[in-house]
C-alpha cells in the first residue's frame, strides 16, 4: 500500500486514466471494424475522417504508438479508395 498522500492520489488518477484510455481505444477499434465491414464507398468516405481523427487522438496521448496510427490510417485510406 502507498504511504504518501501524493502516491495515493497518483494511483487513483492512473486508474481513472487507464479506464478512459481503454474505453477510447476499444471505441476506435470498433469504428475501424465498422469501416472495414462497409461495402458502400459513400458511407466509408464519411466514416474515414472520423476514424482518422480517433487514431490521431490516441497517438497524441500515447495510448497507441504513432507509427501504428499511421499504418492504420494508410491501410484504411487504401481500403476506402479501393471500394467501387
């Protein structure tokens, strides 16, 4: 158990941040799956900017690595452009 007041507070803050990060990461993964399941080019084109924004936000806060976000954005953009 933590002995200092500041370390107790840090444990609480880290737990709250962990929950928030897990929620946002899971929401982003679900959005990526939804985009990949789309067959309509118009619908995919409207979803893509929202998913890219989510990935950028996660990378900015170091929830995921910036290169992972970049790879995901590139693959999703290629997927959307390849839809007929």
